[in-house]
């Protein structure tokens, strides 16, 4: 499977993967329910952005996305642990839902981008 096939598959699956990653995050951190329906909707939306950025299958592009997220979280005083958790849940959902032909290179781009884009490497 080529890069374009993986891009298409990840783009098509992004809404479903975002929902699954959100479910995993909320199951692990039930206190997030205190943010209500709007908070959950924002979490799904954020995961959708992350998965679509990853769908480029371009490590440099995804690294820039990670750097943007780190800077945004810093500017808004959000805990960086939320990003750490997001990357971890993304990896788990990709491995669970996608075929190995898509999951292996996608996770490689994810790990590369997170490692290069974070001051604190995660995953």
C-alpha cells in the first residue's frame, strides 16, 4: 500500500478514529465529563485535526502540527499531559482499527512527529 492509499484511508477514517480516541480518553479520565457536551465535542474535533494532520503521512508536516499544539497548549495554560495522552490514544486507536499496512507507517510518522515536535518527547 502506498502513501496515497494510507493518506486516503486515514482521512476517511479520521472522524471514526477521533470518536474512538475520545472514548478511550474519557474512559481513562472520567473527570473530563465535567466539561460537558461542549468539552467532549471539542475533544472529538481536536482529535479529528490530529488525525487529519497525521493523514498527510509526512513526518515534517506532522512535526509542525505537534509544535503548533504544544505552543497552543502553552499559550492557553493547558496541561501538556493532555497532548501526551492524545498521542498515546491515537497510537492505540490506529493500531486497533487500521490494517498493519496503514498502521505501521502511520505510527512511525506519529512517533517521529511527537518526538521531534515536543520539548518533552512522548509516547
